[in-house]
């Protein structure tokens, strides 16, 4: 087996955290539902990265397995999400999520 | 651990999964509501029965299926509870679908999938199985919430739930990753940092912070509660019932497992965080419901408070895990009954309306217009308020016992304050139900007998278990004992 | 053994019958029950009294069931008859019967005839319990009972609000006195750990030292009770208003019996008072002050019944004074005689008032002696006794008191005596004034022709009999009680053996002086009465006296009005305490609204709060 | 047959009454009336047949939730029997008093009345703290329904207030109960809710004080005493006649009963230290209640505040910690039950006739309805504390007992008697005496139905007044058990 290039765990986690936050801000600032979902994906992948890094630390496959889980999961979620997006476009005639605020109080 | 025992112990999961396949194929072959419904119900019943067979495998209390699952009596108890709830939802759902939905059959698939996810959780002792179960529930719920076509609220609710729970899940995952990074194992039992290094500690703590935040979202605990009313409000009330009971119950079951196996509460800071969250949920949840006029939103806020109450049992884990478990199980049973009854009433009453009833005024004088539903709603409200004669009181009694046993006087104070506020709005429901019906109100006639039958059943359960809880209590006690806590 | 229990039982039975039949009985039956029950009681009293006097026992006792036994407290319905109570019982049943008898005529036109006798019988019963109870609790039962009946009877004409007010005033003011009494009971029980009167007296004789503080306190509390019931200063204000009741009521309750309960109480608790000079002094002073104030007030009243009311106050003042200076027998003697002549006076005035169609203002009367001979004679006799002209009953008793006062060896005896004598003089003054204004002079309003209802029509002749009997008693009562009351206390009775020293002569002379002066002032035209009335000084004085020395005004401004204000203005109609709970409610809903503001429905805001929450949790976990 | 069958009897009768409405609308009234009469007779029979060797009239033990040592533990001693008798008797009064008042839903109405009574009987006979609390809460629900459904104009507010006050204070008691049990378990090792074992639980004084407060607050809220009394006037004013009768006649007594039976027996020492506070609260209630009673213009409200004053006497009596005081408190409970029940029934009848409780709309009613006048007079006099009637005995014993403890407080309490006279008589004056109010219509006087009950109540009061020994004897066994540090 090849010896992995040794990147300190902190760095990777830092990167993951940054990705996570970028995604979070995306969710916060973008009105368009599509972009929101994109940012969500970004956050998911941040988690994936973190898992991989963690797995690398202990030289175990578990991290990568989890990453695959996450991919599958994200795919499923997006599948449903896009269906909902279509419905949103139908029923609210917009992709601006802020227009969907009828439920409140 | 022989493969045979594993299979026997895992029987319920296999049965339910194959049941899902059967229904799917059935639907694929021919769309018939009746068939789908019957198949679903049969599946659920068979799954429930399969537990009897499976229970034989637990001769020494616990069976580990790979490192992902650790099946024991408690897990089965939870399973049966969830399955029964699903059964109720299936029954009531069939009526709801009959009225307003064009494509009915998929609903059952989603329901069964969600149920599968929920019965995966109580037994899982591994982050992988945890996330798996959670997401199966979540994804099927997105679809279930948005199920009614045309109407806008369900869609909005579903989108909100999807995006926000997406954020929640990511927090959860990120937390897991860090915990894993700290401990080197994805099993709950080994989640404590392997090396006592400061770095490991930090990873562990931050990881838990993320993890619990994600969980708190799923359980809609303050400050992650804010999505709850909108989703409850928008979703069809029968789905809300499922969401409020099964998904929450399952999550609670698994985090309880995590808390026990991983001794999370040994770290004082996590404990503190949970305590604060619990107090905040009890008080704020009830305050939010105080003057709310929308029935479903009231129940949403009250569910926030109830999850807060339940945390008391969770926090008992590190001193007296056995009684903590008993409390959780009993409280969840009570909570399932009350919540399902409440939402059940709403959905049954909405049978002939084109829009679902949800304002509190729509049930005014219900006691005189539709006695059965009225009585059940009254009983549910009284039970939620934790007043004797109903199982809600027994549950609250357990909480007090747990709190005092753990010496958590602060939490008990919050519990008292919370329940005090709670009584007010539950009683408002009762008053609305018994007050003189407005003259323009039409009587609820021709309600489906299945619906009313189920409601009556739930009501009777609440009362009987409230007045004579002896057997239930002993059952739970024994199961917990056998499971070796 | 003997029928002691039957004495109170009879009027009680009468009460019950009348109460349960709700006035469905015909009037003759009612009167025979109402008056008859008391009459029988009177006869029985006579019989038992004779038994008692002839027997050598010191008391008759008749026990019935246990009232209550709790710890040390052990009281039962036990009747106790000794000389003291015998006198009282005699007065109550005897005078009571005569007044009932008279009332059968007097009240015959009023509605609620049955109700009237119902209350009257209840009163007699209660009064008997008061004087016959062997323990203080039973006494208190009677004490409150008579108060109740007085309330009911003052407000008998309940349609007239003023009467209702008078009734409530009477009840509440006496209640104030009663509180002192009941606290005295508590204190006694605390000391003696028994409420039995005889035990108490025994305890006092044996365990209490001369002038011990606790004993003095007890006595003063008892005095407080007595003052309330007997309309003495400072709780006297209710009595004049009490005249709102029908005249027989005034005669029985507010002259003959109830108001003398205080005297009885003090006499009954003699042994305590004997040990406390201070208390005795207080009793005497209270008596004297009342005596003076009441006499002066009576001097300027225009309402005939009010005159009599104030005179009653003053006469009871005499009794208190007597007790205070240790003239126990004399006091009781005066109580008895006073019962006779004051009852007579009231009945007579009642007849006048009835004949005048409920006109009570003396200035509207005058010259009635021809028209109303019988009341006139009655009045005359009564007044004679009141001013204590020799050989009338009043003479003996009042004389005895004055002599005792003189012979009493306290530092103030002279002063006391002087004041008492002055008061005696005043008594004759106002009595003469009353007679003059009512019966002499020229008629101020033309007298209506006596109608059929008038009391003096032959058909009502029955009312004359009790009248006559009372008149006889007020003359002869002197000799009657003379010997007997002597046996009450060991204070050598009321034997006025030294009737020829100057003091005696003076006391003898005072009434005459009063009468003479009074004649010149009010009856004769020799001096112009206008001098007296016209100048401002006397106007002020008479105004002040007329208002009963401004006690009412003072109480109103000090107590009644403030209480009314804080209570009846909407100040606190609904309960300040509730504000606290309202505040809680307000706060709760306030927080509800604040928190609800977060539920905007904007998904991005929701996400934001969640991340905020995440941050919070992080901070909590990592930095705490 | 054990007297405890009373509870199921009442419960079943309730259901039957509810269903019987379908047959005939007047049937429910008859059913519950007969039930209560039978119950009362039953109690009387048991009363006269005397206690068994342990001084009990009935007892029944059966385990309920063995997991926590919770039993069905019913016992009826003299004290309980008295109160149960009061309950059933006032049940008759309540039913009769609202015979014609409820226009609709007689069935459910009677159902609630019967179930409240069942709950109360349970409270008076439960000797397992869990069981006690169970009944304590259960009796509230039907009571709530009575106010909320058949109440007057402001029923929502009133019923809600009533329920919140009692429930929240109940929560405190629940905490106290559980904590007490838990501490007892950790010290003695046996987890049990059995009253007789908890009596000798050893607690350190601080804990005991806190737990005692938990019970105390719950009970004085029910009693009620200042400062937690404010639910009572509203609840009384708004409740239907039967509701007020039950509320004032019996439910308040459960509070007093709780203090006597549980607070001072479970926590004797701390209660001893607490007694000054208890008495002071009582005195404040007496004076404040009396003062507010006088301020009222609403007949029912006045009576309501007057019962706050009367309940004050109970507190004073209990916390004077001697036989006299305690017995006085017990007698007050009974006598006040009778007198106030009657006054509320009167208020109800007046409202039925005049459609108003405002005394400004009354006046001179004696002329219109002499019987009602006389009856009211009787009960006003009784509640003013006239010797020879029940209330006096209670108040006298309370005061004479309190005098042994604190002279000052007793004097203040005694002033309350004067105040009582003031408001009592002004009530009489404003409603029945004075100039007949011209716009009062011709008013139906009491007929046989009302009169019969009233006469019963009068007899009862006189009986308590002149032969209280018969009651004192009943409660003596219990009162003697309390060890009083003199």
C-alpha cells in the first residue's frame, strides 16, 4: 500500500469547516431555492470531507464508507427536492423561497 | 453470535422490508387503493407479530447484529410502538386519501419506508445506522408532507422541512465526523476519544456540540424548534401525527442509546448544554403555545415542550439509566397516544371539508356536535396537561420521580412552570370543545366509522392506562431489567 | 326534681310554635300563646321562687345534656338558680308577662302580629338563659340571643330603612361590647381552665390576690361587655335610636330587662370585682358619667320616647354606680324597681303615642291629661317613682344607693355622692319637663277624636289590667323588694336604718327641689321660658346636649365613615391581591407575543436562528 | 357492605343519570337525588352502627401500582365519616337547589355533580398519598365542567382561574409528595406512598419545611386563604347554584381536611414552628375577607368573600395546635358547609327569580317573599356566629384554642366577629329589608321543594349548635392522636 501524503488533520478539518460555513451562508443569503439546495450540497460534502479526513487519521475505510452514504443520501434528498422545486414553480409561480411564507405566527 | 440468531433477531426488519417490496410491486402491477391499504396493514401487523418470534432469539437479553445493531427487548418495545402508530396512521390515512388525493397508493410506500427507518433507529449502536435510519425517515417524510397536490401549505411546509432538516443533518454529520476523528470508531460505545489528548477532547466536545444540535433539530428543541409549527401546520394532519410521534420517538430512542452506550453525559458541559436546552424548551415551548389560536400549531408548540420534558429522563441516564429508560418508554407511549389522538381528531373531522380544519374555533362545541371526537379530544388535552385519570398524568409522575431521583431540582422547577403554563392552553381547548356550539356550525355527520373507531380506541387506551397502569409499568420494568440495565 | 327547666322551656315552646306556623294562626291564638307562655313561666317562677325561699338550699340546679367537652373545656346546659338569678327571673317573667299582655292590645293593628310575639318569646327565652346559665358560655348564649332579638324587634317595621339602620347600629355596637366579654371568657378560661361561673368565683376567692393585674384585666373586659349591653358611656349611642322599635319592645328590652344584663353580669362576677379596686372605680365612674350625660341630654329632648331612653341610661348609670361603690344589693334593688316604673312609663307613653297617631314630639302634645286619664295616671305614678318621691319604689332603691355611696369609704365617696345627687336633681327636672309638655299646658295640636282602635275604648280594656298592675308595683315594689334583695349579698342589704341624719334628709329633699324648680321652669308661666331658649349660649348647649354630647358624630367621623369609604367606594371592590396574578398573566402573554415575533415564516431566518443556536451550543459546550 | 362502595355507587349513578336523559329529561335529577338520599341514609346507618375495634367505619386495601408501593388504601375514621356525611347531605341540597335551574343537558349536569362527589368522598377516605392526589385532581374536572358549561356570563374566565389555581398548587403538592416518598425511600429503604409509613419518615428540618410548604400552598389555595384566594369569588359568582353549593360546602373543606390530616401529621415539628405564620394568615383572611365582603354589591360575591373569612378561622384553629383549636376547625368545616350552602342556594333562587345578583336591584324582598326573608335571616344570623347555631361553636372553640397560643392574634381574629356582623346584617338589609323595590316583579316565595331542604339545613345547624358533642365525639379519636406540644 502506498503511504498517504501526511496532511495534518487540523488543516483538513479547517477546510471542511470553511466549506461548511460557505454552504451555510449560501443557505442564508440566497433567495433562489435552487442555489439554496446547492449550498446544502456543499455543506453535505464538507461533512463528507471531514469523514474522509477522520478515516484517514485512523487509516480506516469507515470514513470513506460514510462518505458514500452521504453521497447516496444527498442524491436521494435532491431527487425529492427537485420534485418539490417543480411544484413550487407550479403553485407559487416563483423560485424565490421568500415568497413561501404563508405559514407563520 | 450465530448467523441464525442474528436473522431471527433481525426478523422484523426483514419482514417489513419485504413487505415494502410486496406493496411496491403490487402498486406497480395495479393501482388499487384498497389493495395497497390492505397490504400495508397486513405488512405492519405481520411485522408486529414477527417480534414475538424474534423475541425468542434474545435468550440472554441482547443480540448484536454486526456492529451496527444491538437488538434487545427495549428496541422491540419501541419497534412495536412505532409500528402500532404507523398502523393508526395507515387507517386514518386511508380515509384522508379517499377524500382529497388522486394518487393514493404511494403514500403507503412512503409510510412503510418511514416506519422502516424508525424501527432501525432504536436498535442502532453505530453512527452509520443512525444516519441511515434518520435519513430514511426524513426523505420519506418530505414526500409525505407535500403529498396533497395543488394546496400550497403542504408544499411550503415540505420545503421548509427539507431545507432546514438538511442543515440539521449536515450539522449532525459534521459532528459525527469530528467525534470519529477523535475516537477512531463509529460505534457509540467507543465514541469517547481514544487518546486523552487535549485535541481529542476538543474534537469530542465540538463534535458533540454539532451532533446534539442536529439531534435537537430533529426533536425540535429550543433553539432549533422554530421550524416545527410551520411544518406541523402545513402538513396534512395525519402526516403531522406521524411526524410528531414516530420520527421524534425514533430519534429519541437512538440518542438515548447513544447517551447510554457512549456515556456522553459524563462530560459536564454536554450535560449543562442539554439541561439548558431542556429548560428553554419546557418554558418557551409552552409560552409560544399560550395564546395560539391554531390547533395544529398549539400541538406543535406543546410537542416542543414535551420533548423538553423528556430530556429529564435522558439526563437521568448517568445516575440511574434503568429508570431513565423506563421513563422514556412510558412517556413516549403516553405521548404517542395523546398526540395521535389529537391529530387523529383533526383529520377525522376534516373528512368532508375541502380544507383541513385547523383553527381552534372549528372544534368549538364539538362535545355537543360530535360527542365521540369531542370526548377523545378532551381526554387528549387533559392527558397532555398531565391531569389524573389519563396516562398523561402517569407519564408526568414518572418525570417527577426521575427528576427527584436525579436531584435535578432546577429542571423540576422548569417542569412545574412549564406544565403550569401548559394547563392554560390545553384547558382552552377543553373549554372550546365543551362550550355551546355556535349556531351556524354544521354537525359533523357521516364521519368514517374506522376513524371514529380508532379515536375511541386511543381514548380508551389513554383512560385505562391512566387509571390502571400497573401492567404497562410492570411490562416496561421487566423488559428494561432483562435488557440488563 | 323541680321544674326549673320549664321556665325557659315555655317561652321557647311559644317561639317554636309561632315560628313554625308562619303567622297562619288567628290573632287570639297567637296572643294566648305569646303572652300565655310567658304568663305560665311567671307563675312557675312564683311557685319555684316560693319553694326556693322556703327551702334552705342556696341554689337550685337542673342539668340537661352536655353541650361540649373538649380538653379542659366542659360546658353543659345546666340551669342555676340562686337569689340573684331569682330576682332577675322574677323581673323578666313578671314584667315580661305584663308587657306581653299589654302588647296583645297595643300591637293588634300591626301586620306581623305573630312575628312580633315570636320574637318576644324568643327574647324572654334568651334572657332567661342569660340569667339562669350556670356557665359563662350559656350566659353568652343568652347575651347574644337577647342582642339578636333586640335587633329583630328594633327593626320590626323593616320597611323603614332608618329603623333597619337603628337595628343594625344597636346590634353592631353591642357586638363591640360582646367582643370584650368573649375575650374575657377566653382569659378566664386561660386562668381557671373552666367556664363554670361557680368554679370561677371559687378560683377568684382562693387563688387571686387583691388587685392582681390579670384579675383587673378580666374585670375591665367584663365591664366592657356590660357597658355595651347596658348602653353606658362610651357604647351608649345605640339606645336612643333603638326607640324605633314598637313601644312594648322599648318597655321590655330597652328598659326593664336586656339593658340591665350588664348590671347582672357584674353582680354575678362579684368576687372578681371585689378583688379589684381599680375595676370597681371604673364601674362607678362609668355609671356616674353616663348618669350625668344622659340626664343633661334628656333635659333637651323633644321626642318623648327618647327622653325615656336617656332616663333609662341614667338610671342604669345609677345601678353601675351602685355596684361600683359596693352597694350591690341596692343596685339590684334599683334594677328591680326601675324595671317596674320604667316599664310603666313606656307603656303609658306608648298609649299616648298611639292616641296621637304615632306622634312622638312632646311639643306637639300638651294638655292631654283630660283626654287620656289612664295614661296620665300611669305616667304620673311612673314619674313619681322615677324622681324617687318618698314611699314610691324608686325612692327606696335610689335612697339606698345614695346612702351607700355616702357611707362607702373610698377617697372619692363625697365627690361621687355629690354628682349622684345633682343627677337626681336633674332627673326630677327632665321628668317634670316631660310631664308638663305632654299633659299640661294648652294643646299644641288639636287632639283627634278617640277612634275605635284607640286603646282606651272598652273593647281594649284588657290592656288596662297590666297597666294597673305595673302601677301598683311601681308604688309597692319598694316594700316588695326591700326585704328580699337584702339577702342577695352580704353587704347588709339596703337597710336604710339612719333616715334622720342630714344626708338622708338631703337625699330626701333633692327630688322635691327638682320638682319645684322644674315646675317653675317648664310648667308655670311665672318666668318666661324664652329667656332660656332664646339666647345663643343656651342654644349651643341644648344643641350639644340634644345630640347626646356628640358621641354619634364622633363615632361616625372616626370609625363609621372611614370604614364605609374604604369599603364602599370602588377603591377595592375587586381585590388588590388579584393584581399580582393579573400581572403574571400579563407577563406570560407579553413573552408569548415577543416569542411569536420570531415565527416569521421566512425560511432563511429560520436557518439563521438554527445556526445561531448551533453557535450557542458550541459556546456552552466548549467554553463552559 | 363497606361504606366505600359509595364511590362506585356515585360513579355508576353518574353514568346512569347521563344516559337516562334520553328516556326522560327530568329523570337525571331524580336519579341523582335518590342516589344522594340513599347515600346519606347509608352514612347515617354506618354512623349509628358505630366503628369497629380499630375505630374505623370502613377500610379497604388493595395494591394498585406495586412497582412504587402505591395502593388503593381507603380508611374511614370518625373525621372522614363526618365529612363524607356532609358531602352526601350537601349532595341532596345541591341537586334540589338546581332542580329547575339547568334548562339543558340535565344528564351531563347530574353526571358531573355525582362525579365531583365521588371524587370528594375519595379524598376524604384515601390514605395513600398517590391515591389522595389522584382524587384531589379528579374531583376538579367535573367541577370545572359545572362552572364552564352551566356558569353565568363570565364563566370562561372564572372556570379557567379556578382550574389554574387549584392545578398549579396541585403540581407543587405532587412534587412534595414524590419528594417525600423518595426521601423516605432513601432513608428507610422502602418505596411506599402509604400514609401510615410516611408519617414517621425522618427528614431533616429544611427538607421537611420545603415539603410542608408544598402541601400547605396546595391546601390553602383550596381553602382558600389570602393571598391565594382570588379564584374563589369569581368561581362562586359564575358557578351555577349547585356548583357554588358544592364548591363552598365541600370542596373548600378538602383544603382544610388536607391541612388537618396531612400537613400537621406528616410534618408535626415544622408545622409547630410554622404555626405563627399559619395563624397570621388565618387572621388576615378573616379580616380581609370580611372587609371585602362588606364592599361587595353582588349577593353571591359577598357570601363568597364571607366564606374566605370563615375559612380563616379554620387556619387559626388548626395552627393553634391544641385540641380546642383543632376541634373548633373541624366543627367550623361542618357548620360553614351548612350555612354557606344555604346562602348560596338562596342566592341561586334569587337569581332565578330576579335574573340578577345585584343587591341594588333587590331590597324589601321580605314583603314579596316572607319565607325567603326568614330563611335568609336565619342563615345570616348563623354565619354571623350566633350562639346556639353551628358556626358559633366552631368559631368559639377556635378562638378559645387560639387564645392559649397567641393572645394578640386571637384578639384580632375576634374583631372579625364584629366585621361579620357588619356585612351579614348589611346583606340582610340591602336584599330583604328596606323599602320594597318597585321594579322587583311579583316574586314566587319558596315552595315545598326549596323549603324542605332549607328546613333540613336549619335543623342541622341547630343540632350542631346545641349538641356539637355528637360531632366532637366522632373527630375525637383522630384529634387525640395528634400529639400537641403544649
